C-alpha cells in the first residue's frame, strides 16, 4: 500500500519519495474520524508539495498592528487608574473596563502595585519623630505608654 512520488529540484536532481501508511489516530466513531480527516486532508500540488486544507493565518497589516498597539494601556494610564481605585473614587470593575482589560488582570496588577508602592499606610515614619532610648540608646518612635524607652527596654 505504499505510494511513490518523484520530486524534481532546481539543480536537476530528482527525489524518489515513498509514502507509507501510518495510523495517525483511533477514533470512537466514523463521524469524528471524518471531521479530523477533513481538517488534515490536503492536496499535493504539481511540485510535490503538500498543501494543507486549513489555511495559514494571515499576517496582520501595519495598520492593524498600530491599532492593536494603541489599545494596550500605557504605564501612565495604569497608574492613574490605580490612584482612582485606591482613593475609592472608582470601582475596580469600572476601572478594568475603562482600560479594556479583564477584571482578573486588573486586580492582579493593582495588588502588585499596592504591595510595591512606597507610601506609608498609617502615621508618619519620618526620622524626625524618633527618639533615643534612655537605657540602650536605640532609635525608636515613642508611644504614649513609655515615652523614653524602646519596646525592648520597656518590657517589665
């Protein structure tokens, strides 16, 4: 059941090609097998090259590429959107829709932004409001309980 084909090259040489049947897959019924065959079936053109039945995807034009690039949110638009959500001025779902991204993608980027930003959550952490412990000399932020002792020295 082998088939043979001659294929000529530009330099004048000729290849003798043998096509040997090979089991590609076993299917549960004929309908499914025919669908797969239709997808895989192609034709051999006069040059001896197999042409698949499924067309290759077309490469996008430069105009299509520029349109797609314009749709991608910029870093500045992400930051502005995160700031609005952080101030509770805009729901996260609406912000994701405005940027044209999925809610899960927006939520993940927002969580990473919130984790990595350098804004203190509560109170001031400047070095101006720190004092030195009177026992060990370590710099600490005073609390109302122990104004002149750090946490370690302030334990009873």
